[in-house]
C-alpha cells in the first residue's frame, strides 16, 4: 500500500482494506467473444495484451482471450480455470459470464479521491488507473481487477 499521493496507491488481492469495502453483487448481461490462447511449442508461450484503458496484461498459454462482440479489437486475458468456473459458452466462440462479480467504486479504496491513481494487482499483471474512472471488481477466488465505470453501466445488472 502506498500513502504518498504522488505515487499510485497499490492494491493487492490480500490487502486487508478489501474486507472493509461495501462490495455489491452484479451479473454481466452481455455476450462476449472468446478465443483460447494456444501458441505452438516453437512460438512464445505468453503474449502482451493492451487493454482499452492502456494497461498491458500478460496472457499465458491456455488463457482465454475475451472481447466484447461490438469491440473485438479490445481484448483481455482470463485464466482458463477461472473461465471454466465463471463463464458459459452460448455458441461457437461466444460466451457469457454466469458468475456474480462483486464491485465497489474504486475511489472508496482511496477515501473518495477520484483523481488518485491506483495500481491494482490482477492475476495477469498490475494495472494503474484513475480511481474515479473505475470500479474495483472481485471474483469468486478473491481475484481483483479494475472495471471501467462506463462498461459497468452498459453491461452489468445488480444481482438479486
């Protein structure tokens, strides 16, 4: 955890502050495109994936590469085991997330400071984002990631 305002606040999946946040359950209501990352043995076994908000994540062999149907150029990796537990195939190369995602405004982590930069340590690598633009999402295994606020408004619905 960082306290210096000039450096990003660091947030890891085991950070005690996560227990104090008021996460709310949401479900994704959007179909997505999915392609497994399966390089040949003589090819690199990892690849860097640039997110729409500028972070660079690392996909490893076997990870699933996910994108929105209407924005196939924006891809992010998901661990194959987590994909199997949380997504459902609806057709060839198309899936929907069936698991609940727990979300909270990311600025809640930094005392309401919407301008504060936060580095969230995801399974695929660290992502540094502006708190006011993102929610903090938490999955069933305790994994965390930043979730763009406009995307939450467009694709997520409160779980009952």
